[in-house]
């Protein structure tokens, strides 16, 4: 079998799909994207494609090594996202060629389903309590919300009090036993993060996410000493080498590699196994489309330490299209009792509606995250 063609499709709301074709008619799909940099990742995919044309798609580990190690400059969000989508598509091809799901090729699943959480609210944490209650009524047993608006490196007590009040309202709305993840989104700097982590302690959160940006990982020790709430991060880490120092530090309880950012199935499987050795939980990041979610579920299926999966159905970013729009077998992502089943179809187990993908690609998107500023005019982390 030989790879004959790679085709990319920029589709709403903010995704990039990749189709990899072979001379035997078997097609694989991947989702290589960095939100807000879709065209840059698309260019990287096509730069890498020259090596792949004419190669056997089933030699996934070798292709991964060449595409990663064959460039003098390695890693980072763009190259690792391009590699991630290619990797997903190659696993999809191999599974389809053998007539088995990807998790079967990774050693066989150790779970039939996994708990999922739903986003509530938007970029700013306002008016989320009613939305949270609605998600619980729809069967979700875990939620995630943005915890803060923009915060200065040292900010005022009234802002902290508003954050605590909002999260308290959500806890009151959903009751004591629903999991609540609070995403600091890297908006909080070290001096405020330790205070906020302590103030949120009474709400018994499922985790706090990105209490500081990953480049400030040295601050995690102090933050961890101010709270017993589990600390999660990882969506802005792109390889096992990025995760190595985080795991060695011992202050993170949940890692969140993104299957479309961190080298795909091949790399995230290894990252998950590294985390297991440190007794750290796995909860893959996935506010993306159906191919990315399916890829996550196959890694979840074979990872003992996986405990919950993010998914983007009804997330505030999905204004023009949602996760089910691009697949023919919409039932594959049926949520029941707060869980989703592991796909068992060949390859990734999602059947892409290619005609609809092409239709929406004619519209495309130019999604960019907003630029925020503080009251004094200085740049604020989004």
C-alpha cells in the first residue's frame, strides 16, 4: 500500500481536516490544527507531505520519527499539530486496512466507555449557573467552566470575590456530587493563582486547570501547597519531552495532552504511559472536532490512568457548526449517563461526510482568539 495524496480542508467553526489517500482506495482522516493558526498548520502539513507520498502508510512509528526527528528544528505547536493530524490519519488507514478499531492495535481496550464533561458558559464566567443545571439535567455528571476574566499580575479583592461567588453559584446549582473543573486558562499570574486556589478550596472542585501558564511551571509547587484541589495542565505542551519536567516536578495531578496538538495518537499514548508511571491521571484536551475526539477515545481506551474526556458538543466556540455535523454515523458519540462509548468501528470509527466537508470548506474560517486588554491598556491573557 502506498500513500498517494494528502488533502486539507479548513472548515467552520475553527477546524482543519486532513484526508490521506492510498493506492488501494483506503482513506484516513486526521485533524491537524492549532486554534487560530489553521492556515499555518495547513502549510506545515503540506511541507511534510512530500516525504510521505509513495510511502507505506502502515509504518506509523517510522514515519513519526522521520517527520519529527528529520527536521533540525523540532517540536512546538505548529509542527507537532501537523504531525498529530498526519498520525491520526495513518492510524485510521491501518485500522481500516485490517478491519479493526485503532484501540485493538494499541493493545486492546481496558474500558468500554469513559466519563465526559461538558463546557458551561463562555469566555467570561458569567450567567453560568442556569447553564450548568441544564447540562446536569441532560445527563452530564461533570462540567468545566472558565474561572476568571482577565486578571492583572496583582489584582483587587473585588475581582477575586466575584470569581468565588460565581463558582459558588455553580456549585449550589448542581449540588455537591457533580464534578466541576475550573479553567484558569493561563489568565492568572503566580501571585493571584495561589490566593485563588486557596479561596476555591471549599467547593471541592474536580480540578483547577492551568493555574499558571506552562512556562511558569516552577510556580506549581507553591500553588499546590495552598490547595488540596487536583491541578491539571498540558494543552500547551506538545511532546513527551515537554511533559517530562512537569511529571518529574510532582505537582500536577492531571495531564491534558491534546491529540491534535501533541503529536497525535502515537505520541499521546507514550505521554499517557509516562504519566501512569508517576501516578498522574489522564484527561485529554479536546475542544475540537469529531476526528480529534475519536482519536482521544482510542487513547483513553488503552490508558489505565484515563478518567474523563473533554468534548466540544455545544461549546461556545461552535457557533456555525458542531461536532456531529461532519460525520455520517452520529450515533458513535451518543452520551449516556455522563459517559460516551469507545468507538468500535474500523480505524478511528468515525465516518466522515466528505461531501459536507467539501461544502463547508468553500466557506472555511479565519478564527482568531480575542485580544484582551486591562483597564490600564496593557495586554491581558485570554
